[in-house]
C-alpha cells in the first residue's frame, strides 16, 4: 500500500486523490441570487446532511485550485444568507453539468442550462422546477477552511421549507430513495446512478445485539468460501441455532445429499460452506448458520 502526505502533493493531485477515493458524493445544486437580484446556479459535491433537528445541510464551494479565486455562490450567500439546494437526479445530470461551466459573473445559468426557475416560498433564490426535491434554506454560518487554492468554505444551512415531487413519495408520504434515481459524483468525469437496480438493503443493527464476528467459530470465521461481508451478516444474529434446530434442518434434502455424497468430514464441511455462501447471497442468514453448523452432527 502506498502512503503519502497530501500536503506534500500539488493541489491538483491532492484534489484528484480525495475526490476519486471519497465517493459517491451527493450533489447540491445551489441556487442563489446576488445583491442586485441576479440568479446563479451551480453544483457542488462537497455536500451532506448533518442534522435532522434542526434540519441542517452543508455544502462547500472550494477555492479554485488553479488560481485560488472564489465562486459567485460563495459571494452571494455571504451577502444574502439564503440558498436553495436542489437535488440532482439522472434526468437532470447533463443540464447540471452544463450549469457548472464557469460563465462570467451575472450570467444566468438557469437560461444556459435550459432549466426552469420557480419562485420559492420563504427565500429569494429560485428553485429548479425540474429537480424532484428542493430545500429552501437560510444560511446559519460560513466557515472558511483555508486561504489556498482548493480550500473549502463550509456553508451551514438550515432548511426552512422542503418541496418534494409527489411521484417520489412512498405510500406513507415519505421521500423514497428507490424512486429518486439520484446521481452522485465520483472522481474525474465519473458519476454513479443510484437507481433501484444498483441499490441494496443492509439491515441496521438497531433493535438487535449481534454476537459479533469474534464469536463465530474459527472453522467458519476462517473459511475460504466466506467474505468479510458474509461474516458481517453472520455476526449480526443474536443467537446461534440449537441442536434441535440443526437436527431438523439436517433432514432437508440438500443437507442429506451433501453427507451422503461426501467421502469424509472435510469434504462435507466444504460443501456445507459453499451451500451457506449461496444462502447468504439470498440473505437467508438463519439457514446459512444452520448449514455451517451441521458439520458437527454425526452423519456416519
């Protein structure tokens, strides 16, 4: 593994390393206005949600690496203390990218990108009509993170009104990630798309107290068939199956076939581990545990 101090690299190289390694990053499509009421629209991938009560978002317009200049978005929020953060989905990605062009100050990126400005309820900056989720925000604080090229300016925003397209709500009226078709930034020119096909669920260990990977028997924990993700699933159960459950499970045809076709215990164990791997890929964790522990039963 190669190690280095980012401060020893050029600003460009450090920038590329960080943005390639830290991702995917959500995109804040920030709409602001200047003191004369002229709109500005620009995307930022230094962005995230940091609190729900109060509802706080933060994004960071960094100083330009090549010449250490600052961006119109920063100047506008410094003077008006208001911003609308529009969420970017796949239908918007090309227009969003076009809006990132460094047009001269005062040029209307809504027009350049072919997007529709609509009035906000509580703040002066316009919302992007085409965005499926829009946050009207007041700016609570702006924190300068440095004065060299590449240094960020963290803009901490409090959401005072949220707008959500009804098409992306679930049956309970809550925003549904699987319907948004969001895009996120990676390194260089790369993006990724968070559609239903690329999304997967991982059960949060909030209501359970998992046994942990350290409590998995060595013969299973060191299996050549199981990955770290597999062990994580196995370690998230609260208890192991008892002997009665194993005896019942061992009567299933797949288990009987494994024992009947194996010449020795090691061969049977390998086949049980392969079967458990299949079950884990289907998220059948309880059955996977039973398959893994069946090797201790006497099938001779």
